[in-house]
């Protein structure tokens, strides 16, 4: 799909305008220096899921990347809800983006204004496959000491984009990235979990994006007394797993069938249980993870 031909409205420059008219100049700072941040929010039955968590993370990302947000949280939430209504998004996605204007063609930002655009579109799940095949990325994920990894910033996606473009014509669907110490980190746009002997494992958050879906799965494990361990794990640990799954707003809970030559069980009672719970949440659409009752 060519997103520049999207129908409906985009909120840009303080108003809801025709999506096709929401344009920026080629000499835009963020296009050259990836100086932008964004969010991705799932919409189910006309309601955004975990909207509060996503807007909080949008503000955290802006703060970490020194971008001003021109509206208070309440107003951004109002705009997101209005977009769902006017674009008639029953099931889809909301994409707020904060970026710098065209007032500098060097990393310097002094004269740049901070701009915000919020789009929404109808969307299904990210992967149209029941299980995925992963390779291992050549480049590692950075950690919090050398990059603000907790920001959902455009800059942090360079390795993801590079690795995804590399596997386009191969049998792999996505890539697993390790951190600088060769611990398991995450995939190009999802967090990763694995199960061994009924224990669920996932990496600590120093070298990953702390996904809203990841936090939701952690909460579901805690609430339902599923044994969960969060730590630093070497590649050997995940290679030895019974089952592997990825989580993300657009991917939801996605089963992995192999990492390179290592194969996994694609049927898992724990994964099925978590998927069922997630389906319930998609109907309830809580605002914050702390509101999960299932
Ligand atoms: N890691 C990366 C690199 C991502 O792009 C995403 C998608 N936002 C995730 C993890 C999952 O985050 P969330 O569950 O908040 O969508």
C-alpha cells in the first residue's frame, strides 16, 4: 500500500486535513537525520487499546529525544479518539509522529520547530502467517548507556530497516537481534518471549523497546500465576526453548517456528492461554495496563 494515498483525514498543523495533503518538504530535518519519534496504537471495535500507555510513552520518547510536544496529553488523546471516529476505524492503527521542521540541514536543531501529525488507518495483523521464521541480525541493539533505547525514535530503527530489507527475498520473516553483550534482545519491531518447561522467559529492558504488549504479557503472567523470568539470556538459552513468541501492537502475539536452523513447537498451551486473554483485552480496550482484570 502507498500510504501517501491514504484516504480520510490526518491531524496536521493544528487541524484535520485531507490525508493526501499532509506533506512535508524534502529538506525536512527529520527526513535527513531521523530526528523524530512516533507511536503505534491498535484500534479494536472502534476503541484504542492501552491508549494511556501509548500516549505516556509518546511523551517519554519526546522527552528523551528533546522534542517539544505542542499539546497536552488530554488534547492528543482527544485527537486520537476523534480520528478513529471521523476515519471510521473499526479495526486499525493510530500513528502519532513528532518531528522537526526544515529549519536546519545539520544535526543542529536550534531553529527547528517541533511538528506533530497523527494519522490512522484500517489495518489487520502485521504478519499474515501463523508462525514465523527468524534469522539472527548481523548488527546488535544498542543499550541505554549509548542510546535512549526507551524512546520509540525513528533513529533506533536503522538496524531493523537494514536487516528487514536484507531478508526480503529469503525464507525469513524477521530477525532476532542480540544486545552488545550477545544477550537476546528483540526482533525488528517486536519484543520476544520463549518458554522452556512451562517457564516463560524474556529479556530485561536495557537494550529493547519496553513494549506495551510486552508489559501486558508480563502482567497477564503475574495475574495468572504463570512462572515468568526476566533476565539477561544468551542465544543458547532461546535456542534451547520449547516455544518462542513475539509481541507487539501490530503483531499482537506471534508464534515463531524457527530461529535459523533451530525449530520450535508451534502449539503451546501457555501461548494459547495468553492469546485468549489478549483477545478479551481487545474487547475491553483498557486505557492502562494496571486496569487489566482478566
Ligand atoms: N520493539 C520494537 C523495536 C518495536 O518497534 C515495537 C513496536 N512498537 C515493539 C518492540 C513492541 O512494542 P509495543 O508492544 O508497544 O507495540
